[in-house]
């Protein structure tokens, strides 16, 4: 699997230079996001998972050391790894960085001869840490992916496309579905569509054809076969039975009156 990197640098030309200075893909990293200030990054990391952060020290509103302190100490995100990239060769900055557990302190301009060794070191740190957390869940990105499927089940979803979107190896993603949900990728989507179809069929406003479209089936016959396979009854028969049951309840209530 690939690990996410965020770069924080207030000078756009330097930010692009940092991004191009590292052979990210070679060491299974990818640049997930870039920011021009620490404040915006703090809002982002509060809701998103990040593995590694490359940050400048001198930035408007909040410097890099204060940022690291907030993430690691106040937000208690101890498993985020930081690398400082700065033009300031200050002993005091370096001392504070070491105390905050920074992985490395790179001096601008970046020496490209050092970048591969740094990424290799970071990869070892992140991968070892991830392996120790397997008993909880392999990656927050998997949770994000499940949420995406739950809210986009009516769209055409493929294993390959979602693997690329969330930076998973497709075979590894299949293992995650089996491990955490005890089902396959395709069956998970199938079950969500069927349960949603059942719910919509109880709504008198929608025809069977309408429901088929709403849960991602363009062909009525295919939807019909799928629904019967899952519930043992055709969608039309299910809708008619639901109508009769509803009418019977109304008749009973009227007799009580």
C-alpha cells in the first residue's frame, strides 16, 4: 500500500520544488495534499488521515514547530511523522525539532542525493507502525472508502477504480473486505443496493422501474433477477404484497373504530 504525504510551504515555487525533489512513488508514497499555511492544514488533519508531513518552519500565523506541537501533543496524533525543510540552520530550531520527535531536518536548497535515503527511512518507520496497528484497522482510508460506497452505491463502482482512488492494491483491498466485513467487494455493493431497493419499494411514489434506476440498475430485467436472487421474490410481487399488507392494516384499524 502507499502512504500519504502532505507538504506545507507558503512560497508556491518552493512548494512545487519540494514536490519534484522526491521520488515518492519509488518508496510507496504519494502527495495527498499541499498547503500554504499551517492553519488550513490543522483543519484538514482534524478530519483526514495523514502519514507524513513535510513542513517549513517560518510561515505566517503559525510556524512549523508550533504546528508539530499542536498535532502531536494537543491533537494526540502521535503516529504522524514530520520532516522540517528550512532555510534556517539554527541550533535552537533543531533542538526543539528533536524534542518534538521530528524525523529529519532538511536544509534548503534540498540536496537530491539525500532524498532517497530519507524516504527509505520514513517508509520503514511508517510501515512498521502500521503493521503494529493491524488489529484495529489497516488504514483509515478503508473506512473512507466504505463511507464512499455507502453514499454512492447507485453509481457504477469498480474495484480497480476505487483502489486507485484510495491508493490500495486491488488484491489487498479484497483482503480488507474479507477481514473486516466478511464479504467480497462486489457482494458488499450488491447487498447495499438490495436493502435500499427493498426500502424504496415500500414507498408508493416509486414504481419498480424507478427503484431499479435509483439503486444503480439500468436494465429492469437484471434488477428483477438480482432482487429475486437476494429475497426469493420478485420486486413487483414484493411491492404488491406490501400494498395488500398495508391495506389490511388500514381495514383492521377502521373496524376498530
